[in-house]
């Protein structure tokens, strides 16, 4: 018998992401996880500046659209005064790891009981594809026309690995939307991260490798292959810190 799959009620209208963008898949997964955990009417968001800002346009949930990079600090306050709510941040790599690196690191350092979702598309998508700390070595962007030179700019930052190895966070994982098998795994990571918060275990983070076909100058299917062939070998997917594991 065919199983009827409904769009989670929390996602109330079409979103305005570019064709081939991964955000829609990720938002759908978050909505499904929240619904299955009975938290879809209990979630509040701290949203970053960038393409992640578009999350708010399609969601039936209260959210604060934070100043650029500050979502982890805002989420900290939201959670501390609303302990019964599930608090999620939804940010890009530029928002969370470039301009917001101090807030992001400090929330993890304090093991705040929040869930951080970071969309890593290896560039500043919304503003025209500038180089980010996650830009791959040799990647051409509008501010690295000849390809990123890591001898000069440093190497792509692995934020979840940093917090998983150095801080006493509850859960850290990296997933990808490049193919159905990985989307299923990603859903399990997001669910675990939210469950960690529900149990009061502390800071949980899921980074998602996501395509940006427009700024990468690729078709949607080429950009999924690019994730597999180029991005994933450097940013491996999987659980980086299991729940219940000490640093
Ligand atoms: C204080 C401040 N500096 C710079 C900007 C311009 N700006 C808007 S979005 C963005 C980058 C977003 O990149 P990322 O977080 O990777 O998100 P994406 O758009 O790729 O999803 C920048 C630099 C801004 N809005 N505010």
C-alpha cells in the first residue's frame, strides 16, 4: 500500500530559493523531524543573514532574524528564557563561521542547550558567491578569481570537527543532500541533534553540505556530483561526536 507523505504543517508555503538549491530539502527534513518528535508547534528559530534568511518566508514558526553571525548568541538567550521550547539556529557557513565565528564558538564552548544547523555551500551565496572560510582550495569565487590560495588564506575550516574535539558538546555531525541515501542519513543526524536538546544534553550541531549551482556555475546535477567528488573528500560526512561521548 502506498504511504501518503504529507508536507509538514510547519512548512506552509513555497520558498524562493534558486533552482537546484539544497535549502528546500534541508528545511523539509527539519520539519519532518520536528513533527515526528512532536515539537513542530514548540520550535523557535534564530535565523542567520544570507540565503538561510529565506527560511522564515516559508515557516509557520516564531523566529528572530538575527544580526549577521549572531544567531548562536541570540539562540542562547532564547533558550535560557524559554527552556521548554526547542531552539534551532539556521545559518550559512559565512554567517556562522566567518562573521559569526566568535558567537558560534562561544555557544559551543559553553555547551549551550541549543541546536545549530549550518548550511555549508562553500561560499557566500546570497551576496554573489564570495569566498568563505569553507571555500575549497582552488575554488574560483567572485573574490578568489584565480582559485582559493590556501597558503595565503588558510585552509577550509572544519567547524564541527573543532567543537567535537575541543569542547564538551553533546552531538556533532555532518550530512549532505547529494543523494537519497545521504538525505536519509542527514535526517537521522538532525533528529539526534534535536533529541539531544530535548534531553537537556547540551549543544548539538549538524553541518549540511549543500549545492549552490548558480554561484558554482554548474547545473543542479553537476553541483551534486561536485559535492561528492570535491567537497565531501575534504568535509567527510558522518557523526563526529556521538551523544553520551565525553570530549
Ligand atoms: C554586517 C553585515 N555584513 C555583511 C553583510 C552582507 N551579507 C549578507 S549575506 C552575506 C553572506 C552570507 O553567506 P552565508 O552565511 O554563507 O550564507 P548563504 O547566503 O551562502 O546561504 C553577507 C556577507 C550584511 N548583511 N551585514
